[in-house]
C-alpha cells in the first residue's frame, strides 16, 4: 500500500461488519458513528480521509448519510458497504450508489485486498481533489 501515514477513516453504521473493522484498524485510524447525527458531530470535530457507511443502520441508511455529506459540502470520499452477494444485485446496487454520489461500493464479507485497494484509491482521490481545489 502506498499510503505513508495511516488514513483517518469514519465508519458509519451499527458496527455489524466486524471483519471490516479488523482490516481497517490494521491500516487506518478508525472512528465510529452509530447514526447520521454522530457522523455529523465527528466530521465537525476532525478531518477524515474516507467515510465508510453501512447500507443500513439503526436509524438511517447510506443514502441519508450521503445526502447529509453532500448538504454540508463534505468532499471526503464516501464508500458504501453492502451485504449483497448476488452479482446482478451487486451491479445494480453499485450503479445506484455511484449515481447517488458515493465514491464506491464495497461488498461484504470483506476481503483484505479489496478493502485496502478501495480505501487507498479513495484516499488518493481525496488528496488529488484537495490539491486541485487549492491551486
């Protein structure tokens, strides 16, 4: 992985994907939010390189979290985590997620190589966006 410092990742959801958390903690500093208001509070308190959002959680969905990020003009790449296992459903869901403005869709159960590849791409994309905005 090319990242030299651990990225700051915000994981939004009910925390049901334990394998994902294990993988992220190996390579990133992870903060967790159980709902959209917690996500907003954490985003106000600190900067994150990526936001990973479970498809559904106790009082919301990835779509509501993404809408809140967009309304607040948060440019941090958002990745939706889904339990979809069928290929056709995954393609349909991936299209829906991208059309809604998310950076990517990550299918669970999580494999280390796929999590790290998507995370690295999101972080580098966010850095490139920040450089273009600054200059």
